[in-house]
């Protein structure tokens, strides 16, 4: 689940001991630092035993269940006599019917070369749900009495517009709230925040905030943080962006922010100083060949998430713009996958978007450095010309570079941030969009 993920929290078991599972069936749902994801079975067989409980935090690599597969030396499970076969409910029959319809449509689509599978729920083309429901969603729906007809009315926010657990829970809450409002007395008191002393409100940390707190403390305990600062002249980039942003959108369909330009400069500097793109394991240093840039994104709820641009050195500026915009949008819509958050080798944070001029960012483990870009402000500056020094207005920005002094000395850390600054200052005003 990515080298930076060290443990998971088991949220729900989707299969019970004794259940038959097929390879790739979802067996349990776990929560990592930032996302919830379902874990599939690696083999077909019978789930014999859970080795961990719901709510338990387990390290990556630990066995969580035992599955008995055919050919392992044990007697196969005896088939249930026909007279004792469990009676299927109407809901199960309906689910199997929908699954069969969807499978038939998939087969037809493959044979005809079509890449689009229409939903099997009776919805018209262009509507949100694609007719596929995960075992977790179906399980919650059965427990809460949500029919398949109601499921089909929910707008999915998952991959390919699928209905996620959060979508279903929101639907259930809204339905419950509507019912309670209809029956509540007008004089019924409203809920008030919990208070410790009648003056201060108590807010419980959610799981993501607890994870962030734990990871930040862990990073400070592991890495010897040092921060260097450089002031950069961003005038060329500001003028270039202002001149091309309208044409950039027309030609590429994307908006051009400062972030892809900053990522591009960092990637160039990493190529010049590859020892900044490393991780530490015990007494060894692992030099990463891939340049995977993490970018911190602030979420609407105030939390922070760091999606990753994998192999950022393989993109041109237009490709970086598309990738940055896509990751930022999906982060704010809670549509990131575990892979989007895994494998980062170096991280940047654009704190200038909050009006901050500089900061001392905390390293994302197991990386060894992180860079923060401050706000771009107009300042009076001395301009060197062949005719002598002049005083002019320039667009200036502070760059903050925090690095792990265990393996990155001041010379490397300082030269690296200066090289990023050089690439930004030397930006070509005549650079074409494509």
C-alpha cells in the first residue's frame, strides 16, 4: 500500500468465517492515513478464521485472515444437501439478477469492441450510477433497509461514478433527518456542542486528524529538521503566466497555476542533485530513480492530504498542469485512491496560497526533504544592468527548504534550494505553450 504506509486500521469485515470467497473478492475494508480501501482475497477458497478484529490497528505485512484453498492437503468442504440449502431472500435474488444482466452486457460490449457498459439498474444514459455496487455498499444497504431502487437514485462520487460507502451513509443520514424533522415537535430542543466548563467547546479529533498528528510527531522524532531560505525573483514567471493563461486554457483545456511551474523547477533541480531524492533505512541510504513529487492539498474540512505526481520528470509543462489540476480536484472531492497517495520521493507545499511568506514545513516520512513556496509579492529591488544598478518593482517569493540533517548537510540542502530558485528566475519570457 506504498512504502510510506506503515499500518492500517481494520474498519469492517465483509466476509464471515465459513464464507466462500473468490479471488479478488473484497474481504475487508481498511483505513490508511488518508483513504479507506477494500482489500481483495488473493485466492479462491473458504474463509476459515479472522486473525484481527474490527477497529484493530495492524502493521503492513501482518496476516489478517486464513483462507483454505483447494489442493492444500485438507478435505474439501462437504456440499450442503439440497434439503438444507439456505433460502435466498428476494433481495439476494434481485442482486444476482442485476449481476447477471451486467455480466451479459459486459460480454456483449467486449465482443462488439465497445468500451462503455451501460448500467443494469434501469437508469438512462448520462446519469451518474453505473450499476455496480461493492459488497460493502450492499451489506450496509441490507442492514439499513435501503432497496436497490433507492440505491439506483444515489449519485455516486467514486471511481466511474460508483456509489461509495460515504455516498450511502450520507443518503441514510439525510433520509433519517427528513423523517425525524417530519415527526419532531416544534418545541424539541436542538443539540448543543459539548462543553468542558460551560465556556469552551469540545471537538473530538476525527480519524484523519489523529493520523496527521501522529505522523507529524513521528517525523520530528525521526528526522533532524533544518530549514534554509532563499528569496526568489518570480517576475518573469508572473509576466509569462499573465500573458498566456487565456491562450493556455484555449489550447489545452486546462488552467495554468503556479504549482506546475514550481514542480518543473524542483524536478530539474532533483536531476542536478539526486541525493536529495532519497530515503533512509537504518544505516543505508536508498537513492530513488523515480522522481515522484507529492503536493500538499488543503481539504474543505481543514485537513491536509498529499497526492503524488508519479514520474514527474516524464511530463512536459502541459502534462504537469493537467496532473496537478486533476489531483487537486479529486483530493477536494474525496476521490483519491491509495495509489494516488503512495510512493512520493519529494514533497512541495504552496503556502503562498494562504498569504504566508515563508514557513518551516515538516518532512513527509520516509523522505528526507520538503519545500514550501511563499506568497508572491511586489517589492522594491535593485536591478543590475550594463548601464548600472537601477531601483525597480519586482515580484518576489521566499522558498523554505526543510531537510533531514542526518543525511542532508547544509551544503546540499542550501545548494538545492538555490538551484530551484535559479531555474525559476531564469524562466524564458518567450517560452511557447506547447
